[in-house]
């Protein structure tokens, strides 16, 4: 595939995922609002704490998913059909082992923590235990869903991924409807319905892959010990990295559960939800970018890979920034519209969570490129220790009496340091020129932030307060951000591509 065709395919995949995520974003925000109304702040805080506890095991399928996508993409880049078959068979064995390990962890250590350590309001302990059971089954279902989702990503079949995700979003709307009208304990019912969504989602992904891709089959088993050893070695260090990621996110939520009241935990859960939903726009672009980066490395097309990393880092940041700027500026208004009653700390927490995500977004293509060579020990060990350090420092800060928002400040500072370490490690792993990346990516990103932030802040200060004026400011922030990205973030070649794509789509609309 030529560089031009690859870029066009990435652009089409990104556009498909972008519109898909806009729909899912509105569905997700609506469902969170209804769930918060139905459960109440106290039960929603319990859900956040229990969900965070179960998610501590998320490093298992997450790590294997990265290995699955990397090795499938590498084999596709090499055009090696035999290795594709072997990779699928080896992954089946590994995921079965992961499911057994996850179930054992959840029903021993996890259940012990729920019984003895989890802070739950009086009268809600049995409901919390039932929720934990349903969340555990949901997690096991996600284990079996993850490899098939990774295979679709490796094949760059983003249209199918988008359609399945949209179906899942509408099923979740049905869950919200049932939650309001079924007469049962709402916390337990919500856990049960989310588990049913997980089952349907697993069947859709598995069914499609078995139907579409020849390497996904159960008729013949292709075993290769070398492939098994490569995947296991890659996964082992990725597991460590994922554990550290879980520690910085969900373990911090449990830390707040131990040190503060359920309202603070609910505020944390809401802020993480907002950041994760907005962050998915850049995640989707990175998902379409990752297979292309790995395939370029496998085909030894280094300059194409560097171009993908540099352009991708700017794009992932912008796709988050264009939403983050107006949300940070008007978070009080947005939460007031979205939620009937928001916890008092939610506004500050959400703003800080978005800042944390913005810093991390620029590193996403770097993380994808780091996995291309398959040598994960130094990369995961260095960054993993830094992420574990976030939890340790946050723990010390809270123990010394620091306010709850201090956990976000710790994470923001750590993200800046981790970006510098990632850039250094990429220079060692794939010879990515550090100064070239800073010149072509970091400096334009800083310029985009200043060029869009300064006029938006001035308008916010000069214009009167009120709903309609706030909507106008939000609209202008989109305009300022888009113009800044177009004129500062894109070079002449990419500006021409964007212009041509816009003209083509406008002509199609006019000729219908």
C-alpha cells in the first residue's frame, strides 16, 4: 500500500470513528445522567468504587489485546498467512488462561476486599456484593470480546467496529429505560443489565470475526511455540504496564473511597467518565493509526512511520482539544445541563481530568510505535514504575491531609515527565529523532493552544454571562481551535488534502 493510499485509508477510518463517537458520546452522557438520577449520588459512588475494584483486573485482557493487535498487524504487514493462523490459535490459549486467572483473582482477593475493606453506607452492603458479582461476570465476558475486537482493528475494518459500537450504545439506552421502570433494587438491576450488554457485545464481535476472517476458526489448531514465546514475552511486560495504568486510575478511586465520603468518589467517577468519553475521539484516531504504524515498521518503511507518528500526535491532541477547551471553560454550565444534581467537587475534578488527558493524548502514537519492535522490557518498566509512583505519591499526599483534587495534580505533573521519557525511549527503540518531533509536534501543539485559548478566554471575560452567550463562546472556541489546527498544525500537503476532502464531500451533498 502506498503512503498516499495509507493516509487516505486512515482519514476515512478516522471520519467513520469520529461520527460514530459523536453519537456514542451523546448516548453515554445521557445514560450517565439518568443512572445518576435513578441511583442517587450515594449508590453511584458505590458503583464507581465497585467498578473500580473489578477494573483492577483490566490489565489482563488489555495487555493481551495490545499483543493480539501488534502481532496480527505485523503478520499482515509481512503478508504471512501461516503466522496469522498461528497467532489466532496461540491467542485462544492465552485468553482462556487469562479468564481463569481473572476469575480466581476476583473471587478470592477481590471478594475479600469487598467483604472487609470497601467502605459502603449502612444497608447497602448486600447490594454492593450483588453488583460485584455481576461486574465480575461482565469483566470475564470482556476478556473473550477483547481479542476479536483487536483482530478487527488489525484488519483496519473500522466500519464494522463503528457499527457494532453503535448497536451497543442503543442497547445501553434500553438498559436506562428498563432501569427506570423495573421494580427491583436499582443498583443490583443496573449491574445485571450491564452484564447482559456485555454478553450481547461479545456475541456480536466473536460472530463477525468467525464469519469474516479465515484465520478466526475453531476447526484446526495451529500451534507454534516460537510465536507463543514471542507473544508471552511481549505480553508479560505489557501486563506490568497495564497494572501501572490501572493503579493510576482505579486504585486512586479506591484511595478516595477510603479517605473521603461517597460524594467525592462520585465526583471522581463523573470526571473520569467525562474525560474518557471525550478522550475516545483521539483514541479512535490512534486506533486507526496503530496498525499502519506497525505495518510500516514490519515493511521497514521508517520515514513513512515517522511521518505517521508526527502527524498522528498532533491529530490526537487536536481531536481532544477541540472538545476539551469549551468544556473546561463552561464545565459548570455543562454539568448543570447534563446532571440534575452534580457532586460539589465534580466541576474542578472534570477540568483537571481533561488537562491530564490532554497531556497524555500527544503520547498515544508514541506508545503505539513503541510496541512495533516488540521489545517492551525497558519501555514498560520505565513508564510502569512512574505510573505506580503516581498512586504512591497521591497516597502520601492524601495521608498528609491534602485535598482530594491533589491526586489529579500529581497525575498531571507525572504525565509531563512520562512524555519526556517516552520520547527518549522511542529514540532508542526506533531511532525517532527527538528534536524533529519537538519541532514538528510539540511546538505546533503549544502554538495551537495559545492561538485558540487566548481569544476564547478574552471573549469569555468580555461577553455577558448567561446561557446563550455561553453557547456563543463554545461555538467560537470550536472555530478558533479548528482554524489554529488548520493553519498552524497542518503543513501545506495536509492542508491541501483536507481542502480536497471537504470539496469532494460538499459536491456530493450538492449533487444529491
